[in-house]
C-alpha cells in the first residue's frame, strides 16, 4: 500500500486535502466512507480502510441497495486514512476540482468476522482474488455488499453489488443528499 500516486496527483500548497501520510486507526474498527464528489462529473467515491490507507473506487452512478443492480466501481489511488474526515472544495485547476461531501460513513468488517486484524487478512486475500464480501455499518448503507473485479476488462474495473438481505430494497438511494449538502 502506497500513497505515492495520491501525492503525485496533488499540490498540497493548493488543496486542503489531507497530506499523503499513513496513519494508524486506534479504534480497531475498519473505517469506510463514501464521498459525493461534484467533480467535472458527479460521482461517488467508495473508500475502505486496509493496512493504514483507504482503498478507493470511483462509482460513477453511485451506490445501490438493489441486488439486481450492479454498479461499476473504478479503482483509483489509495487515499490517506484522514481522508475519511475530508469535506470541502478542491480548488479549480487541481486534480478532482469541485465540492466533496461525506455522503455516508461508518465501519465495515469481513462477512465472517468483525475482528479488525482478521478482517484485513481476509481483505488482502480478497484483493488478490478480485472478490470481496463485507458488511457495511453506515447511516445509509448497511448489510452485506460485494466488490467483484471484472477480469476481462481493465484490472481497475470492479462491480459494487448489494447482497440480498434485510437491508436490500429497490429504493433509489442515490437521491439522498449528504448531511452538509444544501
Ligand atoms: Mn472523486
């Protein structure tokens, strides 16, 4: 896990985004966050803590709680853990320029265990296999989800899928506004 690509894309004299520093999460619960990002195109960014960084995917059409819909999630560079608290405007002319809101945030863990270390072990294996299943405990997203890599396409293309459980529904959650969104 490296934040080199994150750093290379940004000028920290010009953006208020967090510095490219790894940090430790002392809460022993894995962080997840979804940003709503009004960049040149509105998209959502799914971020899951692993090994001191936030693994990140841009989800152009936003997350869904409908198991019949599968949402393209394009893997992007790792972000620092502090990005989980970031909300604000990335100034014009900078990478990702536009307003960023925290749309949902909470903890997540592996399907079989809520142990911090064991979950990360499972996720490392899942990354190699291109298949992760996990439980999100957010305000909007709850229950079981999966990320599945599309092997035949670009290795950065994954699908973000809601699994069928008590939290699944056909409600359109993409219309929910972020807490601080006007
Ligand atoms: Mn983004």
